[in-house]
């Protein structure tokens, strides 16, 4: 059985963490799988198959730069000695981790990097190149994107690497989502209200919930029978909580914090809403699709199967006032969500990744 190794940060709540668990739990049917983490922590730990070997590689963070560099050099040498070309395939699944990008290329000549975001939305061209050049992007054999837009915009800056670039979006556990969505929630739901739900990390630079809250402040001046549910945690939790209080919309905008099972909340909602500045291909889009919830998003991102404009939702402005007017027009509009065959999609994605892994 071929041996493969993946590198990530932890198994805490988040789209990337959920995606790698779904992926590796499928790959154990074909390969001997090792997962390298900086920390074996997070609420998804129990979702990872026991067949997957977990290795901890945590870079030293000592404040003394000399001690830190020496310690990291020694740790890297030990890792190289134990793992040099030991695997048939290696993957830096979290490209923001510098150590993951370095070590994955040590483990196998057949290596890949997963790109989960469209980095042209985060950096200007100069900083975009700095980010990927530091990771020696040209030395990876394969560059895998989870969205069409991420690949297209990357190739504009690195046209010579186009042959290495492929789109393989995240696997989705449809059965788990449908089962968990049927669980009860402990709050009373007003069946007359239209419920919008956000699910994700509370990270203002990317997710921009401040514009979502401004939008709902405007909406609630005329639309009294709407609610916004916010599922998730992160460094901006208190900022958003304070905005809700400041706008006096506490009765209609509710924060539920981090939830192991967000699907039971999503199932009660009418729409999923994201007002992000940038995304890769949000796993939550597919989760909403499984639960027949239209997606309302400021970003038009797609993969091989999912496209908001192809019967799966609505694209809205990033301007809160325009956003509010557009949502008013969406409310009450009859809309049948175009469902994806996720069994077929998962098989297709696994087979495409297996062709890369098995490449000689």
C-alpha cells in the first residue's frame, strides 16, 4: 500500500479542517495515511479516523531568535533524517504554514500544495509573489486549487505554472450533514420569520461581518420579520457583539458561538449569507446546497460542480445599503435550489486526486 503524508495546523473548527478530515477519511481506503499537525487539538479530533497516523511537528516559538533558530534547525534535521523521500506522495494542505511547505517537499518528489483562497483578493501582485516565492511554489510538482477563480487568477501571475495547476474542490459528507441537521435546537423558532444564517470563523479582514450587521440594521427598519443567526467564534466575536448592541438589533440578530453541529441551525434557516471580501471555495456553500438553502454572497466563487449563478443562490453588492435593497427583493421570491449529486462529485474528486498520487 502506498504511503502518503499531509501537513496541516490543527483540527479546530473551520472549513479547511473539516475538508482535510473528509479527504483523509476517504483516502485511507486506498493508502497508508499520515497527518502532520502543529497541534493535535480541536473539536474535530474525534472525527479523524483512528487508521490515520498523527505526527506532531511544532516549530519553536522562543522569543530569543538564536534559541528559536537553533531549535528549529535541529527539529528540521531530525524530521529530514526520519522522512526523506519516505512517502509516495506528500501535500502541504495549509499553505499559510511555512514549515508545511518546506517539509512536504522533503517527504516525496511527488508533492503538492493546496491553495484554499484566491490570494489575489488578499495581496497586491508584489506581495502575492512574495507569499508564493517564499514557499518556493515553482518547485511543487502539483498545485491544487479548490475554486476555479483561485486557479484562474493564480495563472495570470504565474502563467508558466499553468500545467501544474488543477481544480479539485473539497469532499462533502452529505450523509453526516443530513443526519445532524435533523437534531433539535434548544431555542424557540418563530416560523413566521425569515432566517438568514452565517456559519464561519469570526474574522473581520476576510468575512466582513461589520457590513452584514450594517445591512441588517438598515433592513430591520422596514422588515420586522427577519432574523440573522451567527454561528462561529473567532477574534472579532466581541466586536460584532458590541455592534449588535450599538445598533439595537439584539432581538433579531443572535450569536450562537462555536457549534459542533451547525447543521441543525442551518436546517431552520431560509438563507445562508456571506459578505466576505475573499474566500476560496467555502465548504459551507455545499452544506447549504445539501440542505436546500439558497446562498446569498458578495463573492461569485465556483468549483467543478457548484456555481451560485447556476441556480444555487444570489450575488449581492458589498455596499450595505445596496445589499439591503437586494435582499429585500430576494425575500419571498420563489426559488428552487439546484442540488448537486455529492456522491458523484466525491468519487470524481477522489479519482482525480488519486491520479496525482499514483503518478510515477
